[in-house]
C-alpha cells in the first residue's frame, strides 16, 4: 500500500470515529440543546431522530473499521461480524432517516435526505447480497458506495462548521443545500474511485 493511501485511510477512520462520537452529546444534553438548530422541526419525530443518529453513528464506527485493510484481509471472521452489525445499523439508520426527512421544512431538503436514505440502504443491501453470493469484487464495489454514503455524516458536520459557524449563515438557509452536498460529492468520488481501481 502506498504511503498516501495509508494516510488517506487513517484520516477517514479518525474523522469517521470522531464524527460518530460527537453525537454522544445528545444523551447528557438532550435533543433541544445538542441539536438546538433543528429540534423545532422534530416535534413529531424526536425518538425517531435519536434512533437515527444512534444507528448512523454506529454505522459510521463500523464502516470506519471495515476500511482498515489489515482487518479486512487478515481477519475475515471479524470483518464479517462487523459487517453484519454495520448492515443492521444502516438499515435502522436508513429507515429512520427516510421518515425524518419528511419532518424537514421544504421539499428540497426533504428530497435530498430521503434519497440519501434510500440509496444508503440500497447500496448496503447490494453489498450484503454479493457477499453472500461469494462475489467479492461486486461486494467491495457496492460497499464502497455504501460507506461513502455513511460518511455523509462527516461531510454534513464539516459543512455545518463552514457555513453555519464559520460564515454565520442561518441554519434554515444552508440545510436545503446540505441535504444534497453532504452525499452527492461523496457518491461521485466513490464512483470515480471504483472505476479507477477497476481499471
């Protein structure tokens, strides 16, 4: 493995786990304080939102671990076990995320997050299907797409820091944009990466 690849993987793993850990604040602080900017939109889906961020955070941790080459190549039984936990976390996070999307103000934001949830569950399901069929290249391809969508959580947090904190833009103005920008670039990169690896 090239040194640059090692650095890239290390950065992904660290940022993924840190982003997942950042959601822990919802438990001591409560939803209104931890997610004050959007809590008013979740009046009818508060428990669903907590389930979503919990499942998505677990998926982020499991997904981050799965991209470590040593674990994936040398400890296949561990890889499979974590993979099952990852798929379950994605399923719960995706279903709850889809339902929560319809609590977001505005059709643009709703459409963005709803499609993210659909593609997230779909790519993961495809990855699991090909793993069970023993088709490793197809499995890796679809799980690359899945993990890229999982890392939408990281992209969302980084962009929130830039727009809402750094540029002091109101939350309600940037969220319709973030509903798409947090996962579309990730997907494009994953498509490029898979194509490059295949060639």
